[in-house]
């Protein structure tokens, strides 16, 4: 029961964080309310849907137990009305604060879904398959964001910025290989904190993986 409660708490945090990230991307793209809802929902539950399909959980759990869909929907509506009646939030000096907040949301969502993706694989009976568990953790963490970026008409964030998927991979490896020594709950929380730390440090110090060609001069 304790593990289920921790799982729900972490996944709820990830849902709210990613729904916020997706909704704000849609708002910046000047999409209408339906577009904002779709991008917010896709970011929040898209990775989990892809994970469930690979695990053979059909239909995916979001259709069976839509609590996270509802949670994401409420989050998106709250953000919509905040921005709708406070237009200055998207202009001037507020943009810098917006970028910092969205980066934190994205880091928290990535961390939460990475570890819950691994936990879902374990509960499905695949915990001993470490490669599969790590892959599903990373897929759950980055899948929704990839779908969001494709739908928004932009290069997926994980392919170009600040070791995004690498942070998820590091946390997933930590969780899988140290859960036996630390215990499942401790490894889950520590793995999530590792993802957040790498993401925030990568943004602060502009860590990027090397590219084949030099960046174009600004």
C-alpha cells in the first residue's frame, strides 16, 4: 500500500508538471483552447500510453482509469484562464521567469515519469529485465514531450537540448541497478532527484552533447 501511494504521488506530480509544460507550449504557439488541451494531455499521458502499448496493456491504463487525464485537464484549464486574464505574463520581464518555471516543470515531470515507468514494468512482471525496464522508464519520461513537439511542429527537445534524454537514462539506470541495495522506494526517489539535478545543472551550465557540425553564428 505504501509503494502504491508513493507511485500515485510521484505520477500525479509528473502529470501536473507535464500538463503545464504542454499547455504552455501550446499557448506560446498561439493555439486555441482545444489545441492547448490536446497538447497538455498528450504531454502528460502520451509517454505512459506508449509504455502500456509496449507492455501489451491494451487499452492503455489512461482509458481504464482516467484519473491522470482528468488531473491534466484541470491543470490545463487553470493555466488557460490564468494566461487568458493575465496577458502580461507572456510578455516583457515575465518571459525569463516563465522559462525558469517551465524548465523546473519539465525536469520534475521527466523525473517522475522515468521512475514510474520503471515501476510499472516491475509491477507487470518484467523487473528482472533491466534493459527493458530502463527503456520503458526513458520512454515514459520523454515520450509525451516528443509527441508534444511533433504536434507543435518543432524538433523534439530531446534531440537537441541540454542532455534531456541522458538525464532520464541516468536516473533510470540508477533506479534499476541500485533498487536492490537501497530498496525500491529509496531508489525511486533518489533516481528521480538525480534526473532533476542533471536537468537543472545542464540548463544552468549549458551542458550539451557534441554535434558533428559547429553551431551557426548568432
